[in-house]
C-alpha cells in the first residue's frame, strides 16, 4: 500500500503538479477505506489487476531495447574484475 501510494503520488505530481498531491492523498485514503468496508468491489479489483498487468506492455519493449546495453556493461565489468583492475566488494 505504501509503495503504490508513493508511485501514485509521484505520478500525480508529474502530471498535475505539486498542488494535486494533497487531493490525491485524500482520495487514496478514501479508496482504502472503501476497499476495506465494501465487499462488492470485485470488478474494481479485477480492473486494477488488469491495469497493473498492462504495464508489462509498456516496460517489456524498453527492457528488450536495453538488453544489449546491459550485456555490454556486464561483460565490461566482469573483464575489469577478472583482470584485477577492480577489487571485489566483498
């Protein structure tokens, strides 16, 4: 709950500015109360799960595009580590 609140707060701040943070927090607390009080929110839970799942379609292409860069950086790091240029952190 804390992390989702923080992510939402930062997204709200980015999209709407700092003035929108307090109303966002207020709505978040109301949503928590409503979710705990009413049990007929199954469609809301399903929608929330679906929207969270849709983030895969935003993040997966970026991860795949960055994969070659990650592999190059990891190879460079391990070459430097094996050559003794860098000392292990342990």
